[in-house]
C-alpha cells in the first residue's frame, strides 16, 4: 500500500467531493480515499501496482483538474502571469514588426490606405495585450482608487489606457499618431519584471516552506494493522508508523530503540541525530533510517514546527506593516507623479505638441517608485529566509534593524554557553540514615519541580520503588533551590549552601540536600562549555561587540567559564539585578543584546534592546524573545550579526539605487530626452535589480566551525 | 502591395496558433519544474522495461 495526495482546485462543494469519492471507490486497487474539502485535497491509499497517473486520469475523467499535491495556489498564479506575459510577448512582436513597416513608410511616402491598414493590424494585435495581459495593472489601479489611495499601478494603467485610447481614436478617424508600440512594450516589460519578481519573492517566502515540510497523511497503528489517515485526525496517544525516508507528521516520542533523524528543517543543522526509546521526535523532520513506530504527543497544529511557523508569521505581519509604509510613500509619491506628468504634457503643448503625449507617457511609466518601495521589504524578507535556513527565527522583523546598533552582548551562562544538561560528577553523603541512592532519589524527585538547568542533571536518575516519596507544598526559588514537605511533615530542601543552611565554604559550588535541619548530601555538578562557544565569542569580537557573561551562578563558576572564553563576567545576579545591569548600560548609551535560555530570563530578555533565546525543546511560544536560535550552535549568533549587517548594506544599496534612478529618470523623461521604450526598460530593470540584490542575502554562508 | 491582403491574414492565423499552443502548454504545466528531469536519476526504477 502507498499513499498519494491529490490537489483538486475545482472541487468546491460536497457534491463534487461525492462525485470524486464515487469515482475513486470504483477503482479496485484503491483502498481508501479521504477528502478534505477545505484544503481541496484527496488522500488516497492504493496498491503499489496502481500508478498515481492513473488516479489522476480517473479524477480527470470525472470532470476535475487534479494535480499531485504541491504549492497549488502559487502555481496557479504563476501560470496565469506566464500566460499574460506570453500573450504580451507574441502581441509585441507583431506590433513591432508592423511598426517598422510604418516607420519605413513615413520615409518612403506610403499610400494612406496602406498606412490605415497597418494601423488596423497593430490595433488587432495590441487589443489582446491591453485587454488580457494588462488586466492586472487595471484591476490593481481601480482597486486602489476605490479604496481612496493611489498605488504604483495607477500611473502605469493610466499610461497604457491613454496611449491605447489615443491610438484607437487615431486609427478609427484616420488622422493623428498611433502609440501601439509603446503600449505593448510597457505591458510586456512591466509584466516581465513582475513575473521575475514574483518568482524571486516566492523563494523568499518564509513560512509556507516551513509547513510544506509536513506530510498530509500518516499511518495510524491499531490492533488490526496500519491505516492511512489525514494528519488532522491524529490525536495525542495515537501510535503511528513512520516509513523509511518519510517525514514525521506530528510531534511525539520514539518507540524504537534506534532511530536516525535529519532535523535540518528545524535546526538548520545537517548532522544526523540519533534517537532512542522515549526521545522526542519533531514533526517535519526526516526519517533517514528504517521505519519505526512512535506515539503521538500533540496534535499536528500544536507541534514545534507549527509554533515556529506561527512565530515567523508574526514577524511577517509586521513585515506587512513595512509594505503598508511603502504604500504610504506611494500615496504621496503617486499624486506628485500624476501632477508632474500633467505639467509635462501641458508645457510640451506649447513647445512641440507632437511630442507632448509621448513625453507624458514616459514620465508616467518611468517615475513609478516600485524599486523604492521594494528596497527595504525585499532585503528584509530575503534575510529572514536565509536566517530561517540557518536555524534562526525572527519573531520581530524590526529586530534585524536594531541588531546593527548593538555593541554589547550579555550571555546567560547555564544552558546557553554551557551544555544544557549538566551531569552529577560526585556525590557525598553525610548521614548514616540515607545512602547514596536514597539521597539521589530524594533530590531527583524534588528537582522535578524546577526548570533550572542544574535540575536536569537529576532528571535521568533512576529511582527504585522503595525510594518513592511524595512532596507537598513545593516552592521553587529561582537561582536558589527547591523545598518541599514530605507526608511525615519533614521539610526537604535542595539548592545552594545558603538555601539549605549548610556551612558556607568559599569556592564551594556544590548542591546541598537538607533533610529537616540536617545536611545529608552534597552533589558536584558540572556542565561543559559548548564546543563552539569560543568560536562564537571570537567572531562576535570581530564585529566590535563586547560579549559579557551575565549569570545568576556563583562567582567561581562564572570565572572559570569566562577565563576559558577570555571574556568579562557578572556573577550572582538575580533576574532583577540582571535587568538593572542592562538598564544601566542602556542609560550609558549602549545597545544590548541578551542571549538567554528563554525561560528563566523572560523579564531580562524583555528589558534588552534585542533579545535572543536558545531553544532546546519546549516552551517556544512562552519566551518573548525577538530571535530564537533553534540550532544547538552558538555560532548562529555570529551568523545573525553578519546577516543583519549584510541586510543593512543591501537595504542602503537598494535605497540609493532606487532614489538615484528616480531622480535622474524623471527629469530626463520630462525633458523628452528618453524614448518610451527606454522608460519601460528602466522601470522594469530598476525593480528587478533591487530584488536580485536582495536575493544575494539568500546565499550568505554560515560561520565555519572552529 | 495587394499581396498584403493574403499575407497579413496568414500571419494572424499563425500567431493565433502560436498563442493557442502556448496557452495549452502553460495550462498543462509544461513550464513547471523545468529542472525536474535532472532529479529523475534519484528516483527508484519502476521495474518496467522501457
């Protein structure tokens, strides 16, 4: 049995769905067909012997136009634009050919009857170009006028309409000049630019690519075997089968002792990850090994990848406000263009009436601020896409701009600079009543309540049934410890020496366990510095940024890490003190980026100019960070700074080029020094150049591992 | 110059045919995934003789 997903764009109602269902159920090799009307998709489970093409032709014969699933909406738009462009191209070729004959005829005194005939032929070929190919310009222009704003398409639509109607009048009346060549050229070149830009823009699209990694269907396991279901129907607790080479459809836990996964879609890292029983598996990641069974822990729309897509969408909504800004620019710019075109037309009436219309058309076409309006959004979207590929998600598109002002980076130590899961390296017991396993069991059960990175060291402890105990009234003090009361009323505390009441020894970094008023155990916990931390710190320094460790941890621990990395440190800071340190820097004029683990540091992150969080597993949405580093690599922080700087460069280049273009082209056009074809070509290239410049950001290389 | 009366209609017919072929090709997705066949070697063989 294999699965195939069809997209049927013209399946609108349940009657259509019923018809398709009947058609498919008539085919023997098809086991089940599940129809999703909202997504307009059909999920089919069929024998290997049946080729997907046969299913396609069966649905086609029922009167629909199915396609093997893909990005259908974009494709349909793309095809529509390509058709318009092709028709404009064919029309343009013919009109140009006739135009050459007409120009030649002007010199060799062509008989008026042939001139009229050739004008009619041009009209014939130009009409489909205007009435079919140029429709997007007209609809967009009319739409903008209706909503009482003027957009970029207004001058273009106006130029095409004026040129075409003047030519039409001249052709019918037999007197006056025709401008068919300008009409078809405007349409063809501007549509061409739009076609290229749409293609580039599609490459920039951040979130659609993310979710397209999710398969549409899955194999659910039950007592009778495996059955194909749509991912929407999977619930927590279901067991599913992930076949070799397939993507995991939902978040869950492995039931297989050895699973090999490619998590690049989430983390941007190409290294394979091995998972064991009970390890977390994420939707969208790729199964590189053999098939395995897993249990579902969350619905498909609550998966980690869906969270990331939502956060990325948030940034795109802000992105939309940037394009609203450019629309606002257009609202001021476009009326000015129209006035300028009118003035040009009127002045040329006095100088040389025969050139008035062509000068006016040229001004209308050449002065469109398309390039100007694309300059910033194109660079931003391209940068966000590239960052996404490197495992960096922006939840706030303004952050990319702010990053360039940052001169100080505060790094949280535990879980950020050092490995997330520390380990217990030594255990000392002080009581005869409790042996080592008993102490570890007590500690582990209490530390379950804590989110602190050190608590994780205890999470892997095996607790034997006779050491099981229950705690009541558990309180967690961030950075200090956890306390809880046993059923016999005795309070158990675990944490720093001060918190548990142990004798303070200078330089002591142990975690103490207190049973009532007695200290019963001491644990040594270490976590190693991440292997790429020093590479990240070095590259930060090359950007002229001062990295500083800002930690709630003890002086000694911080000093050790800081000395290893060769940077300054601020130790023993509570979240409030951290926030104050940042405020103090900001009042001195510094701009601060705070990198934390996103959970304990929420207020601190909120206080920084830019906040970034390293994400190991859950709690993605809880953190209010502007930037999420999804890969386990710290060097992605350096990538972030590099791409932010590159984005600024590209934006400035784009803005400079667009402004220079408009400032030189408009006077030239108004003075009649620019032929209409050059205006259309200039217009088309200026915006395409901006897009191409922005797409350079897509190939920014990540920092190499040292 | 009377030949124009024949040549122009012929050119119109040719262009109409060209446009029709182009529109047919776009509608039947002939221009999508132009690099797709380069990846065909990575696909498993269907087992059928060509």
